[in-house]
């Protein structure tokens, strides 16, 4: 895991830390993790996909195994991309990357 990335909204004092790398929360908790991050659309999509995989599992023994494997792959995918989705969601709300170590919290990339 790398160092967190800090994002700040132009109208708020507090910066938000977004983890980088694999997100165990997104992997293990799925849509509940997305709800905790106020990622409403992602939570809705994650829940819908999990319900579809559950439905696949109800069709029979072979489909149950396929549904389980798809669920595991989806959970790993959520873990890999979860922090990127969180950062993207914040950026869509107007947050911008800042460097916490610089005085005045200038935007990263501006010297």
C-alpha cells in the first residue's frame, strides 16, 4: 500500500485522505463500504450485481459454483478499483488533489 492521497474541496478546510492500492473494505464489505464513503451510485450498482450473482446461484448446483466464482472475482475487482472509485467520486464533487506537506496546501504539481 502506498501513501494516501489528500483531496480538498475549495470551500472546506479539512482535506480528505484517500487510500491507494487494494481496498480490503471494498473487497470484503462491498456496497456497505461504498455507502460509508457516500458513493451512492457505486453502492447501488454493487448491490445490484451481488443480487444478480445470488440469483444465478439459485438455479442449481453448477450455477451455484459459477455464481460463487463470479462473486469472488467481483469482490476482488472492487478491492482493486475501490480506492480509485472513491477518489473519482470526490473529484466529481469538486475535490482536488493537494499536497499536505506544503505550507498553505497548494495543489499538487504547482511549484
